[in-house]
């Protein structure tokens, strides 16, 4: 935390600036000092990645005016004010304006460090929440997380863009681990409700009484949240594992939907995760509720239908995990690529990421192969090879695309380096990149 947060120190006294800066630097903070409020304002924007320590009495713009300007720019920026002896009433006024806290000279450096730590923690939480809200409202970023260019994924992305602009309720179904919740996020982010509330309730995580309270209220006294139907008003309410709703709660949800009329004030996105053989979402829900929710429907494709996306997902997951573990990503041979493509992946993307992580850990130890993971005896990780064959041409093209993609990533888009490593002339490389939809700009 300390190394990630900046501390802006604003004081017209050079000795005070230096002593505070040196003390906090020893505690691991990244400090920057300013001799005046006017100078500091040039560097302190609305999303400043840290906190501010400022003297109250300064020539030119004093600390109170400075504080008010900071609060008007970013009311959640923690500002610790330094006051002289007898300036406590002014410090109290600063707290009223929005200061995080104040220190009275002469102050204990340990007390300052403790206060800075708390303020930095509060700032990190604010910035993380803002980043999450930005991500949820940025449909383009979320759509990029739907990795893959297979025909079924292209259709899924088109469906998301189309249904995101619609106003009706949506039912999302598909096998476990396919990314249904990510699709729900993307639906909200690309639609007209993007700037409004997005509330997700995992229905299977509650017993019936607790789920009823979470959805419709009244909430428990110790829970400050509104009931989900109130919290999501005007936005999107996502109900994961909607099949976990009892008949009584399904009836109550249907009543709420009917009361809203059309167009709906709150959009319901229901995620159904039926895995039982010969049972569907339609079997699990009341017919009247099912047809209200399924007027707009998205089925997320299983990984085994996504062709070369499997290799793209595996290599990108391996690269990200290798970076996290501080080692090289495992290299996929042609035989292993074929095995990855043939596996039925009952756990879908979630299972693939687990296999990729185990492959990275094996590679770091210098033991094992991807093939050994795919033939694991552990049932939850065992993607036994399918009996369905594919034309040799599909395997060759998928492996070729993966190889070019990996090499471009490793060389950060350097065409000359890729040509040299793969022994390809420029024209051939350009033709293959165009064939596989690879663009140099994505690797720079």
C-alpha cells in the first residue's frame, strides 16, 4: 500500500517540507513537496493517486482556500491539515469543509505516519471503487474480456451489443464456467443503463428466508444496504442461479416484474446454471416467469465449440499467470495444441484457467507437461479426449495462429523479429496475420 500511494506535502517552510518528506519516505511512501498551494494545484487532479498534507497558514493562497479548491475537484481526496498552536478552531472549520484530519504543531511523527496510513487506505479504496465503476461502465473494455474470434464468440458479441440496446429482461444460460456473469456485466455496460446501478445477487448463496430479505427486504439491522430490488432501481438487477428461487420467491419476483409495467424501470438479467441431465431452465422456473425473462435470451457457448479460441485463451492465461508467478510461460507443442483442441472441457473457461495455472507451476519447477495435466486422474480436471475428430487443416491452422500470436506478443509487435524467429518472408507473415485476424497494433 505505502509504496503505491503518493503523499503531496504542501508547506511554505522548506525545513518542514523536507522533514515530513524524509520521514514518510522512510516509511515507504512516494512523496512530492510543494512550496505553495498554487504550485500544488497544478499537479493534484481529481484522481490523484494519494493524499495531501498541507499547512493551513501560508502566504498567497492559504490552506483553507486550498482545501476548498481540492474538495471542489475531488471531495473524496484525503487532506490532512497542519495547524499551529491555538489554531484548533480553524482546524475544526477545516474538518467541516472536508479535511480528513488535522495535526497540531509540534506533532509526533509516529502519529503522522499512523494518520497517513489510514488516509492512504481510504484513498486506495476510493480509487479501486472508481476503477471498478469505470470498468463496469466501459462496454469496450468488458467486450475485450470476451476473448476469442470463433464464429460462436462473434455471434455472442453481436447478441450482447444488440440486446444491450434493448430494454427487456434477459435470460442468460449456458454450462458452468462459460462466463455468464461476464456477459451480464457486458450487457449492462453497452446499454442505456450503463451509468446506473448494477446489482448482482447470487441466489444459491442464501437460504430461502435470507434470500427473500436480500431481494425484497426488510434487511437485517446490521446490513446498511437497501433490498436488491430497491438498490437496483432504474438500473440492472442480475440474479445468478435463478433456478435456486423457490416457487414462492419466483411468484414474488414475477409480481414485481408485472408491477413495473413496460418499459421496465429495472432490468432483470437472470442467469440460469442448470447442469442436471435432461433438465433445462424452462423446467426449473414457473412458465409465466420463464416467458417473461426469456423473451430476450443469450446462450453462452461451451468452450469445446470455440475452436482455436481454446489455444488463444490458454496461451494468454499462461502468460498472465507466468507474469504473476515470476517465471516463463510454458511453450505449447503441436501435439499439446491438438490435445487442447480435442478436450471436451466440462468445466469450460474456468477449468482451462486452472489447467493453465498448473502448467505454469509445473514449468517453473521444470517438471511435467501439458499433456500430463490433460490426462490427469482427478475427475474435476480430467478433460478426457473426445471421439469427435476435426479435419487436419483445422488443427494446423489453429496451431499456426497460436504460434504467430505468441511470437508477436513476445516480441511486442516487432515484425522483423517475428520474421526472423519464424523464418517467414514479410509478405507471407502479412498474409497469415490477415487470415487469422491478427493486427500488429494489438501487440505494441
